[in-house]
C-alpha cells in the first residue's frame, strides 16, 4: 500500500512538472506575440516612401530582433533544463513563475528601450530585466540540483553549463548599466556584443576545470 502511494505521489509530481513546462511554453509564446504586435507598420504612397518609413523605424525592428533572440535563448535554456525535472517544490515553482514574469515584461522593456528621451534610464531598465531573468534562472538550476528534483541521479553537464551561462549573462548586463551612464549608447550596446565572447571563455575555463 505504501509503495503504491509513493508511486502515485511520484507520478503526480512528474505531471505537475510537465504542466509547468507547458505553461511556460504558452507564456513564452505570448511574450513573443506581444513583441510582434508592437512593431510599427511602414507607410507611404510609393515604394520609396515605404522604404524610407521602414528605415525610420529601424531601431524598433532591431530591438524586436534583439528581444526575440533574447527570449528565445531564455526559452531554449528553460527547455534544456526542465526536460530533466521530475518533481517540483514550492520554491522552484515560485522561482519559475517569477522568471516567467520577466519574460512577459520583456516587450514593455523593449518599448521603453526604443522610446525617446534619456538613454541611460531606458537602457538600464532593459538591462535590469535581463539581470533578473538570468539570475533567477541560475537560482532555478541551483534549486533543482540542491533539492534533487531531477529525474536522474547523475545530472547531465548541461546543468552546470546553463548555470554558468546564466551567471555570465547577468554579469554582462549588470556591467552595462553603469557603462550606459558613463559613456555613449555605442559603448553601452558594445557591452552586450561582448556576451558571446564572455560565454565562450567561461565555458572553456569550466571545461578545463572539470
């Protein structure tokens, strides 16, 4: 009887984890849809006017591409980790919901980034959302590892890699905030362009250490 109860409880926990994955996928899809809804539509009576209108909205289109890439990267990391999750606890659920809140906040932060006015505060809001999202995901992985919520006894290497990647992203976006107040917009965005380099170096160092 006790064995049957334990098995039922394990199955219920696994179903709850699967439902959280489905819910997360739906929220990410909504966030991406909100990004597209905010895109300005080019206008003009001629082809030249349409082209000029599109160029005039270039920063909005670039911001859309940036945010789409960022949200997609967050979703990919979530997918890589949560396919191994076999159980939930209240802390993990709370962390996951807060992380999803950051994803839904991304379209708003994108609109703020492309607005007119003081650059540093607008840039900083977007960067802060990224810092929080990446930090939360690092905490999610820590909770899964620390409370043994995965399906397997031995965690795959993707857990350590994803956690390091999240911490590096949080660090780079955090550094870009004071840079935006001290330099021009070019210098601030240059920090973001350094992300692939920082990630590659960090992952290589991690591989050597292991």
